[in-house]
C-alpha cells in the first residue's frame, strides 16, 4: 500500500518538531506536520520561553535592592510593560521562524492548519484535504483546565498572561502548582499586588520542607496566600472582579486560573479512530509511545506522562529513532529533574522525603542558611540543600534545592543521581569554595 507520507505529525510543539526533524532530516523519511496555531508550541510561544524572560524582567528590582546592599546608589524606575511585551513578541516571532526553518530545512512539509485523525493512516486538514501516512504521530500537547463555577468566563489562563494589555494592580492567582507559584513571583516582581488561593498547600506534590520554604519566602515578599479555599463565583463589578470563596469575597483587577492542564484531544478524531484515551482525554501509549492502533503514536503532554518540554523532546526523538532509524529506543522517565522558577528557584530530582520514607528506610541530610551574597546585602533570603538517602543502598534517592539558580544546580546533581551515585560518592567529591552548591558535598550528619 502506498501512502502520501511516511509520517504525519499533528502538532508543532517540542515533541512533534523533534520527531519530524529527526525522521526527515536524519533518516530520510517523507514527513508532513500540521500546526493550527504557531510553530514551537506551548514551550516556545506561551510557556517556558516567555515565562523565563518574564522571570528575568521581574528579578530586576531584587537585583537593584541587592546592588544597594553592596554600596551602589541605584533606583530601578518604572517598568514599561508595553515595551517589554513588544520585545517579547519580536523574540517569539524570531524563535518561531527558527522552528519553522528547522522543519522545512529538514524537508518536512508544514501545513499551517488543524488536522484531525480520520483513520489509522489518514488525517484531514481543516481545508478538507485528506492525506495518508504510514505512521501518524499525535503531539498536540495540553491546554489549561478551568473548573466550572459562576463567572469562569471572566478569568485568565497562562495563555493570556503574555498578551495582557496592561498589568493588573491586584491579581488573584488560583492554584498551587508550577504555573501558579511562578506567575505569583513574576507578577510580584513586576510590581503587581498578588494573592494566591489554593485548595491545598502550595506545591503539594513537592518535597514538603522545600515547598514550605518557598512559600514562606513568597509570603515574606508580600504575596498573600490563602489555603483550603476554592472559588464559588466571580462577578464583574464597578470596582473590579469580586471573587467569592467560602465565607469571604475579595475584589481584584484580574484572576489567573492555574489549576492544571488537560490533554488537547477534544475533537481530534482519536476515539473515532479507535484510539484508547484515558478518562481525562490523554492518549494511552506503551513504553514505545505507541497507541493501541499500531500505526499511531503519541508523545509529549498529550500522553499525560511527565508534562515537561525536555521529556517531550526525548519521547519524540526516541520515536523517530525507533520507527525510522532502526535504533529501538525508549524514553527513560526515571529521575527527571525539574525546576520551579520562583524567587528563589526550586530545583528537584528524584523522590521527596515523604515518598521515599513511605518506601524504605532513609536518612535525610539537609542544611538551610543565608547565603553569603544575600546575607551581605542585608536580605533575609534563605536557601535549603537537601539529600534523601537510602539506608540500604546509600544511593541518593532525592535531591532538592531552594536557592538562586537552583535550576542550574539540579541539572548537574541529576547527572550524578542518574549514574546511581551514593552519599559517600557525593562526599568524596571535593567542594568548590565559596559556593552554595558545595553544601551538597559537605553534609556530614543526617538531620533525620
Ligand atoms: P499543576 O498540576 O502543577 O497544579 C495544579 C494546581 O491546581 C494544584 O495546586 C491543584 O491543587 C490545583 N487544582 C487542580 N484542580 C483544581 C480544581 N478543580 N479546583 C481548584 N484547584 C485545583 O498544574 P499547573 O497548571 O501549575 O501546571 C501544569 C503542568 O505544566 C505542570 O504539572 C508541569 O508539568 C508543567 N509546567 C512546568 C513548569 C516548569 O518545569 N518550570 C512550569 C509550568 C508548567 P492540588 O494540589 O490540591 O491538586
């Protein structure tokens, strides 16, 4: 049977573009890709990249504060959101063009429209064109989830945050995961009065001690937090958005919902094509990212495994190697490090103290201190370095860091952990002095 293409990729985000580029560019497959919005997907267009640039923008007042602590006379002046937003848009246009060129340069045919699955080897584009392919890769990502309540049409999601006409004066953020706490710190840094409401403690799935320290420092910067509350309704009034949760009502200029994301499979034709979906709409795949329909694969957030860009990229690459490169490879989802870009940052890899303790006997090594840099500047900021160690094997099961640039540190600690390093091997590594990270190799006695 002959097909129009060897591979048709639906979705031009991190996982899709990597799979398409490797399949076409390295293995010579005939590949087409459809993207209904902008090339680059969530990470590049409305996620990691613009978020990190906003993190940089929002950290300037802290840098100025620190500069004064070091003897400089400096004022930051006024933040010009419009100027920043225009520059951000130009940067995203530049990156989008690079992503597009990466595809066309590798020989991938790009369709700038929505595609839906109509059979095991067939897709239909929004303009009605039907295309056949030996393999189909679903890489459509996920979308923000907003629960049902009265007035939900008034709230924003993370998609809207990069395109605001103006910064709100008072912002309520609902949620307590990555997106909620990152935007809380960004917006506070940009001068917005921020309140966070969540039904449970912030960063519930993270190491508790670390999550608590990040929360404390957010509060110390003036971010108000209210835990154990859900929103009953949002009403538009002359003063702003009146938000009612439980007994109380407070008024804000904007409300950001960051209550998780759901797989973007609605209307994609997957169930009609016989593909098994989970209750939340995620495409169910095996270790090879293959669905129950053998010609159809899925990678990235749409599979609801680990919703992180580097994971989607690796899943897409492993798929291309396996199917087109005759190099069978599975993505290893164990010990995936990540960072939450709060202020200070929070880097994490492996098991939390709570989960490790439920599994086996452990020792916990931890130290919390005011680092030299902020201490000299007169800032009360604290850092926390923590290792969770197996008593039986001595392996470092978890490493958690709350500190400036913790994202950079955890990347390196994760290499050692991936190699199966023991606590004694951490200790055998000579310290780099004076740094914060040296504490990871000088933790002598367990604290618990
Ligand atoms: P998360 O799953 O991290 O957090 C969702 C939050 O919303 C939780 O606090 C949860 O509470 C709360 N919540 C969920 N459902 C409801 C509901 N019905 N009513 C009220 N509250 C609710 O989702 P995010 O949206 O923050 O992020 C999505 C994903 O994106 C992350 O999991 C992560 O994989 C990825 N991401 C990664 C980043 C990074 O690597 N730096 C940055 C941003 C996103 P509870 O704790 O009680 O469940």
